[in-house]
C-alpha cells in the first residue's frame, strides 16, 4: 500500500531543500515577475494613457488600445506558462540534489521544449477562458443594463465556472513535471498521465495550496516583499509533492 507524505512533512523537507538555494530561486522568481510586468506594461501603456485622457476629458478610451492591452495580457499568460516550466525545472534539479542557476527559468524556451510547453499552456488557458466565458457574458450584460438580475447571474456563472475549473486545473498541475521527466512523450500523453497521476490526489494538492493562504496574507503586510521568500517555498513544496506522487513510501 502506498503511503504519501503528510503536508507538514513536505513543507519541512522543502525548507531543508531550500537551505542555501533561496537566493537562486528568489532571483529566478524576480526575473519571472519582472518579465511579465514589462510585457503587460508595454502592451498596456497606450490603454493606460487613453484611460487617463478619457477620465479628464470626459470622452471614451481607445478601443484599439484596449484590444492591444488584451493581447498583452494573453502574451503575459503564455509567458507565465513558459517561465513556470522553468521554475519547475529549477526546483526539480535542486530537489534531486543537482546544482541550479537562476537562468534555468528560461529552460522552456529551448527548441526541444518550445512547442510542447506552448501546447500545454494553451490547453490550460483555453479551458480557463471557456469556464469564465458565461461569467464574462453576464458581466457585459450587467455593465450595459445595471440590472440586478444580471449581477446575480454573473456571480453564479463565475462560481459555476470555478467549480468546473478547479478540479480540472488540479488534475493538470503535474503536466510540466511530467514533461521534464519524460521529454519524449507527446502532449496528449502528458495530459493523460497527469490526470491519471492526480486521480485521488486532487484533494491533497488543493489542501496543500490552501495551507499557504495565511502566509500569503502575511505577505500583504510586507507590501509583497515577503513573496520573494514565499514563492520559492511554495514551488519547492509542490515539486516535492510531485516526487512524492511518483515515488510514495510502501507500507
């Protein structure tokens, strides 16, 4: 019978693994955030200027600038997938006792990984957009009419979308790790393996994610500075969760 590590055991092991490696992951995480922010800033600058001008002039903001901003958000989400893959690669190396570098966060952009990481990220993004679509529709209707019924429909649609999205997203959370371990697998096989691996383990992962909420709230008191230490801790814990899934204790 397989015996999985408890939540506190994974967290304690993550702290031990990070000993002496915090700087590498903090720098990698900082570059991660900086790149995403720069992309969104570049694409969103015209929309920001247009919105400010509209506020002072009483006119409307530029539709074209808004669409460019939406493209920037999509680009930022795709980049997040690539950089998250790099973070997973770095954490997996450190967890396995191998030396790592902050430059490992760009591992997803190597030619051998490019297409599969893009495809896996696109699958997750597409599913999230589909789940949010009804809520977006009713939100737009509420913005046009200000009807109370549309407000309730918006909230219900978003809640239903979350109820559908969260279980599937949890089932897909191991895709990057599986790709790292089995780089020759096809994307469809990786998705299937992630679903199989997470069968019966989604609740464990969800409770592990929820357990970081108090620390996230504490980070707000530091104006986000504490996240520089929290994010590596979380990423390493999730990495150890994956390693525990594929190599549980036998009792």
